[in-house]
C-alpha cells in the first residue's frame, strides 16, 4: 500500500508553548493543512518550493490556523510562483483573508498567481485532482461561523484531520474512517468544551479507530509527551516527517 507523507510545519497549540511552532502539516508535500503565522518560515525550512503547494486547507478562522496566509501570498507573488493555487476553508474565508492580506500587504493580490477560493461545507465533497475532501463539522468556537475537520482520500489511502475540536460525533466519525488520523490534543488533562485532552479524549479517539490505523497527535501543549499504552499513536514534532 502506498505510503502517505505527513510533514509538520508546527505542532503547538495556540500558545506556542515552549517555543513550539503553531500546528500545521503538509501531505505528500502538496496539500497544506492550515496556514499558521510561521507557515512560510517552516515551509522554507523543510525545503518546500514556491510552486509545490497545490492547495491550502483551513479548518477555521482562529489566528493560529490562518494568519500565515499574507506571507504565503507575498512569496507566491514575488518569488516566481507559476501554478494556480486553491485556498479552501469555511464560508467567508475569502472575505476574511482579503481583509487581513490587503491591510497588511496592500498590493499582494496584484499578482499573476491565480487563486481559486473554495468554500468547504459539510455534506459537499470537494475534489482537487487525486485528493477528495469531505468537510465535517466539529465542536470548537461557536462564535466562528463554522469549525471543520476534513476526511480525505488520496490515491487508495484515507486520512483525516480533526481541526480544533472537543470530543463530538464528527471527531469519532473521522477517526473511524481513517488509515491515518491527525488529531488535536491540546493538553494533558484540561477539560474544556473547545479542545480534547490526552487523558480523557484521546483514548476514545484511539478506540474508535481501526486497529491497524495510525494516530498522529498535534496542536499540543509542551507537557504532552507520553501516550501511555495507546497503540500506534505518535506525538508529532515540529519539522518531522512521518511516512505511514
Ligand atoms: Zn481554534
């Protein structure tokens, strides 16, 4: 079975604890999940080229998932990107991104780079070449318009991403269908209605997954270090690549 490659541009939660980079990852060096503030720096460090990212998929509009977009647009404009790019996210992603980017780099959209903005909504499967993406609503910040996880198929492999979420039906649905599930794990034991923790929630996520599937934990606090006896579960690190 073909391997999937997950390269983490960051693994920290919103507080960048201990100097960790904010969470985000590349799949097969082509599909970027999240655009955290340091996304461009991290992509450069991983040696990702200006034309390599085919699509950016945003789960929700919190700043740690999203505020790296102006720098990506700046690079694409000035460093010779030639391919179109898709930017995918919940409704209003284009409007919010345009406000942020045009206020910070006013000419950044005066660019030859073609951007296709794609609204992701639950129940509407998206196809980008050989990647298909099913947006799933998850439980996070109710004051944002929509918080998404993504169930994906690439070639013959299924993977999923939780976005930011507390335990909910959407998370368990994503966990059941995955060969690889990239899940947030924002603390060891903090109980909130917007995030999952290692003690209470991650064992339920793992139990919902197939025995041969792999769980990658990200969006971490810096004391998430030991998964105990959970099988095939990895706490990811900044700039590491996992082939699964
Ligand atoms: Zn969030």
